[in-house]
């Protein structure tokens, strides 16, 4: 799983540009898995287990990551951009980036601090004021290489550091993709559907059509979630903590999770000694929001990896939590099939 | 010499002010190709050329070897590292920035940041330096094995090529100046020079030109050139206050500099068709030249600067041709002294 995670994080695939992620997943699928890609770009996989459950189970992870998109080319050859998904300007200002299909190098320019007013020095630039400089002499020169609509990505760099930590762009949600791939390529007890969905970062759009196609009874969404367990943040505002295991929440801004599945998750965690925690703030959302209201309704649970600095070039997570997520999801899949 | 390779190597070497050893050793390695009379003294890399005599001028060619960064001030109980700035850090671009802590060993880490939905009224504001924490993914006890107060921290970036001969990286302020001086040495035929000169790659410029002060005292030059970087026009700047990337070295003109040397540098460019730009300042220059001019009994000082965009960010941008032209200017200037 860790090898797939690293490879997946190094691939560029913002919302609407998930093709390379999908190709990687397809080329690494177990030969016994059946799959198809729907009109929106979702990769839908079916894998037979030893038994067929009475209920249809679906596991979901989203393929897309946050990024930027070129909105126009300025006369001086620099590019205006806007965010694809939630990107805070403070995590892109002054950074190296990669542009378009050809992977051109660029930087997000930032005026020298020497030339800023006292007021300007204290204010993070707005997304409207951000531009990308890739060395083009002028607009005409730039147009040879870049078109409006091209994607801009954080520079790829996957780093293992500290005591079992990993930092990279796109851990949200390539971790979920890596975990699902691991399950598909294992010997499953029960048949299951796996959806690798597009456009989560734009508002849970891919999961809507994927869930419509699969029509599951039960869904397990594998995600990453914001941890704020950093210095200076205390109590419930820490939301969840790295190293304390997988995260199962009872409610977020998209979903009121199925109580039965929530209770089962913690029961499994306790019995199997899998570190597991819940979120101490009602915040964020994920594909569960689209899935649980599909058709006549789907019993849904989300199992998440706690992650610091989400939506930045340096999403930070702990490998021990990744292991906890994998263990819990495997057990949940079996238990859900027996409901 | 492969100038681009030298720039990359110098840019990726580390040398936050006061801890320049790694960058200084890299520069010294190249300097040794041109003189055996060179060493690192009190942090400054110093090399001497030609035979010094009372009747001929002695010239100092300087570029600073240090870079901006952060310094460890404390380790918190929950394993985060508190810091202060070394030189002019832009705090607005620190969140989620990759860094390297230069402790007993180099440790990769990331600048911690509060998620936007928890930032509240602080959203959109730059972090205060006292609120900045570094996350090395380690407990306090583990950190204490490798990290101590006073250790330096630098941006974890590599040098990369952009289109049209542009290069991006950190510490191009002033490693591109160092590279231009080395390129000048490459161009010179030392046996046919009528002057003697010393090269200094000086420490702690970013803290107030401190290395330059002691180097100038020791060398006691008649003429000194501070080779640094200066502002290339960037969107939002006032055009009349900046140079332009690709338009050649910026020659300083200021009441605090020697007009004679400024004119001489301009003459060299005109004669040799080297592109150049006049950088007019109205007082001090905020470069090592400010120290050189008032050294001992005074010295004729001037600045020559490589135009650079996005100064003090991890993504500074220069143009290779500007570095090359700066080297050509320095070499020809020395031939004429």
C-alpha cells in the first residue's frame, strides 16, 4: 500500500484531470477484477469474493486532488490562475509549480519583501493577485506552451520524515485510492464494488454518478480528514490527532453517519485493538454527502486518515494511522456484508 | 566552466547567515581552481590574486555567501520547534513550506499551519514569527537528540530551469553573485593583470554586512566592488525603482558610492557591448558596499548587481545571461585597473 501511495501522490490529477490517476489504478488492478469507466470519468471496479453478500457493498475513494487552473495569459507572459478545490493562497505563494501536460516548471511570483509596505507584509495575497511565471518572454511566447484551462500543480515531492511520518501533495485522497487498491488485490471474503471517483473537491460530483451506477445498500468512504493537532491549538479544536489511529466521525458538514455502522466500527476497533478516534468538531465533508442520499438512501460510514496541512503541497500523515485505516476498513467490509 | 551547473550547486548548498560552512566550502572548492592562496577565515572565503605593491591599486571583489533562513529558539513539550527569522523572511509564504533543520544531522520538516476553517479572524493574515512552528514529526525527546536552540533552518528547495535561460531556486541571492565572480576568474589571464586583487565570499550580509566589515579591514583595498543581486521588475512594483531581468548587470550609482568607479564600469560595458542597467540609489545601498566605502581610511566602492525576481522567497528567479554578463564586466574591469 505504501508503494502505491507514493506512486499515486507523485501523479498529477486535479478535479477534471484524473486520467493519469485512473490509468495507474487500472494498470495495477488484479486481473480478476472487473472494471469500467463511466461518462464522468469514475473508475468502477467489481471484485468477487469467496461469498456473495445479501447486501451490495461499495467502497469509495476520490482520485482528484486540489490544484490551480490557468484562467488567462497576461501581456508579460505570466499566467493568471484560480483554484480547483480549496487552495489557500498562503500555501502556494512563492512556491515552485508544474504547469500543464508537458510539466513545465514555473513559480508563483511574490514581490520582494523589501518593497512591500508594512500593511502588505501582514496580508496574505488574494487568489486574484496570484500569477505564475514560467519564464515566457511575453504573451505570444507563453501561448506556444500554455493555454487557458491548463492545470497547475504543486511540485511533486514525497518525503518520509520524523517518526513514521509522510509528507506530500495529494495524500487527500490518494491514500484512499491506495487502500482500495490494496483491498482489491487481496483475497476478499465477500464481493464488493470499488469506486474511484472524480471531482470530489468541486463538491462531491463524481460520487453522485458512481453511487447511482452501483446502487449500493452500504457504502464505506475512505478519505483523509483535517487534523489540527499542532502547537498552539488545544482541546476540541485539534479535531483529531496523528498517531491516535483511524478517524470515524458521527457527523460532519455533509453527512449524519449511519449510527449502526458507527457503533460497529468502534466495536471492531475495541475487539481487534485497532487505534480509532472520532472528530471533536463538526467540520468538513466528503463523498458520503453525495452517496448516502443516492436512490432510496445508502447506509454510509467514512473511515479517514488524520492529516495535517490538508490541501497544501505538504499534507502530513502518519504511517501507523494508515495501517489502522486498512485494518478497520477490511474488518468493516466483512461485518457490513454480514448485516 | 559550466556556469549553470555552478549556479545550481551553489544555490543548493546551504548557508544561513552565521552557518555558511556548506556554501563556503562549495565556493572555496571552485575558488581553488584559480588561486592556491585561498582559505576560509572567520567564515569569509578569501582568495588573493597577483602580487600586491604600493604602486598599484588593490581591488576587492565581493559577493556574500550567506542566505536568509530561520533559527531554532525552543522546542515545545509537544515536539514542535519555535523559531525566529535570520534576515528578511516573508512570513506570508511560510505555511506548509518544506524546510531542512540543520541540527546534528539534517532533518526534513514542514512549517506548521492552522487549517483555514480554524483560523477565525486570523484568516488572510501573515503568521507572526512567534506563532510559527516547525513540525518535524518527532517527539520532544527525539528532537532533543538532534536539534538545539541556535540551529539554522533553510528552505528545502532545489534549483530548476524555466524557459528562456531563466533559473529558479532559493539563495540565488547571492549565490548568483558568487557564480558571476567565479566566472570572471575563469575569463581572466592572471599573468597579464596590472593590478592585484582579492576575492571575498562574505558571511552575514543579511544580518547587516558583518562579514564584509572584517574582510575589508583585513584586505584594506583601494577599490571594492560588492557583487550582489537587486530587484528585477515584478508585477506590482514601480518600474522606475527596478531593473529588468535579462537587461544585464545593474551598476550602482549613489551618493554613497564612488562615481568614478560607477563611470568606469559603465565605460567597460559600452566599450565591450555588455548590456547593463543603471541602478540609481539616493543614499546607502543595503549591500556590502556600505561597509567597504568607510573601511579604514576609505575605499572607492561600487555595486554590481544581478537582476533577480522574487527576492528572499524559495523561488527566486534569475537569468543565466545576466550572470554571464556580470562576470564579463568584472573581468574586463579588473583588466583595466
